[in-house]
C-alpha cells in the first residue's frame, strides 16, 4: 500500500492488490456505457444547453467536495452576474 499526500484532500492510499476479474468487469461495463453514450445523436440546440448545465453542475460538485454550499442553479445565476446574498464572497469566487 502506498500513501500519497494530496494538496487539498489529505492522504490517499493506493494498493497494488486488486481483483483482476472485478476490474476487468468494470472496464467492460465502462466501455459499453461510453460507446452507448457516444453513439447517441443529439440535436445542436440541445447540446448548447447541456454543455453549460454540465459546467455549472461540475463547478457546484467540486465546490461541494470542498465544503462550499453553492448549488448548480446558483452558480449559473452568479455567472450571469446576479449577486446572491446567501453566499459569502468567498463562496462565490472560490472557482
């Protein structure tokens, strides 16, 4: 087992002992899911709406990991210039 100290999250432990069949099963599943999603057609007007939604959700998710209470919807509102007073300036500018 190897210990790595990360900048924000503290220690992570990696172990080189794993169940090869379980990892292979997960890799097959991930490959199938990726190919399924990749092959789905999407209309351009939907794609332009989804991409910002994913970005706002990703920002909120990353902020949540760091203890920031901001939501995806509120990230969108702040990005559009709205001042949301329930969050501190630190919360609004942390990403």
